């Protein structure tokens, strides 16, 4: 039994999921030992993994103590999609041995630049099709189709949500974050994200996908997308003279195609002379949870992840 099969078996037989929403997401998978599947108790640890922990912390405050979703990390995007399909298949083969409620099974994966095929028989063929059907300008376009079981993030990665202006207040408590030797400024991070486009080989290789995606953003229509360098340069030129609304629009467009994750690793706690510095990775994990806690207080129209949970709420 491989890790993926073991994960599917463990989820299905976990009493924790009885009558509850199950959300699959990206993140590390526990390894199988001695060819035996881990116990459901071992898989409870997956909800404490960074990705699962982040999404769980985004659950709206009004949900507290009311059938909170169970989150399971399943590896990369293709693994999440595979586990999603396998869970439904295995449940149908032996419903009596499963605690899963198929109508409460969902997944959320990064949009990313690589276009991923959806499972056979799914109403949308690719991750780009799902994104186009779900969002307009980075926000939920309308009441989502009931057939949406696999959601993609509105922006390229979940890390993009960490640097949106609307969540900056989440960083006001605790140690101040620093970026490249100075107190972190979101606009400096945004500019650094745009600068990095000139060396983003993956973006260059998938330029057609990027161009098509930017058309779904009003801010994207103001940008030049003949190359990564041209895109970054045009973004900075527009940003220099943009008012607050225009800046928000071009920022959403940028963060739909430009990776924040490589620069997120440069966010560190404030260096204090003569004092030991906290572990930077742990510090970033705590920042991410602060952002998630802030998202949990937002209304659906204020953040795409808040919209996702608003969609799930009546389906509990």
C-alpha cells in the first residue's frame, strides 16, 4: 500500500469526518511505515501541517463549535486531485466501511502557472476552467455552481493572500516583520515580486496561459505581457501613478501570475542586537496564522477565501 492509498484508507475510516465537511489541500503526507497504513489518529496530525492549519484558521468565527471542516494535506496538486477521486470511488465500493459523506467532500488547490487536468468526469476540464468559472477580477463572480467541489485559489498561491493590503493589520501584533533588512512594506514586497518576473522561467514557458489569465482581471488589461520582464516593468510603471483602487486592481492581476512564495522566505523577525532571533520559519508560520485569523473575521465580499467558506457554510 503506497502513501496515497494509505491516506485514502485512513480518511475513510476516521470517525472524525462523520457528517462533516472534508477539505483536501496541498501539503506534506505522512509516510507509510513497514507497508502498513497509518492509523486515523496519526492523520489527525495532518490538520496541524502548515497548509491545513492555515485553511482551518480561515474558518469564519461564526462557525466555531459548529461542525468545523476536517482538513487533510495530500501532497501536490495532482495528488490532491487523485485523492479526491479515489475517496469517492472507494466510498462507493464499500459505503459501510466509510465515514465519508460524499456530498461534503471538497478540495482547494493553488492556481499556480501549470494547468492541471481535473479528474475524469468533473464538470470542468482544467484548473484554468475552474478559475474562469469561479472568479471575476479575483473575486467570486456570482453564486457559484453547486458542482464546484474542487476550488482553485483566486490568486496564484495562498502566500499571495499574505501580502494583500486588506490583511496588513494582521501583522500589527508581536515582532515586526522585516524584509531585506528593513521593516516590511507591502509595496516594497509587491515591487520585488514584479522584479522577479524577469527571471521566472516558468512564466516565460507558459506565457499563453498568463496572457489569457490576465484578461480575466481588469488590471491585467493595462499591463504588457510579451515577456516576464515586460510584464514586471509595465506593472511598476502603472503602479507608480495608480490611485488606491487602480493599485488594488493591478495588484490582483500581478498576484494571479507572479509568485510570492520565493520572496516570502525572505520575511524574517525584527533583528535585535544582542538577543537571539526567533526561528524564521516558525515566525512566518505564525504570521500566516495571524493572516488566517484576520480572514476569518472578514465578510465574503472582502476576501476570496472568506467567499469559499461562505459557500460551504450552508452545506455543513
